[in-house]
């Protein structure tokens, strides 16, 4: 039987060309989320978008953009997500972070 609980969704909006110590920033964020013991992290690549500079990045042009938007989504207990924000402060210099309260419905798998 599924179980419902409250959680916090952390969404980090960055560009795919953002780096930290010469490595992709999204990779560092996922590594840190795993090291922090968060429930999981997923990286989603956008087909088109623009940010604070209002310059559109898209896959539709002949020269494919390498600056497409990325969204990294992490969902876990509120206190664990809020504690992880300090890790983000160390690595993000430009981007947008959102927090949303969500209802999580867990379906236990076969044991």
C-alpha cells in the first residue's frame, strides 16, 4: 500500500556549461548530494530556455547550443535539503534555486 509523506523539492537551475574546478557543475552537485546522503538527484537538460541575460539557448538552430538550461531536482526531508544548501553556496556562483513543499507517495517495491 502506498505511503504519503511531506518533503521538500530542491530545484537548481543552471547552464550546462557551468563548471566548478574545471568539471561540470551539475556533476559536482550530484556528487555532493550523494555524499550528503540525500534520497536522490536527477539532472534534466532543457531543449530551450533563457535566464537572467535574456539570451535564448536552443537545440533548434544548426549550430547546437552548448549552453542549454539544466535543472537538478532533489527531493528529501526538509531538514536534510536545507542542510544541503550550504554545499550549494560553495559551488554555485550564478543560477537560481527554488524550494517547494511536496507530497511524496512511496510505492514499496517487492522485497
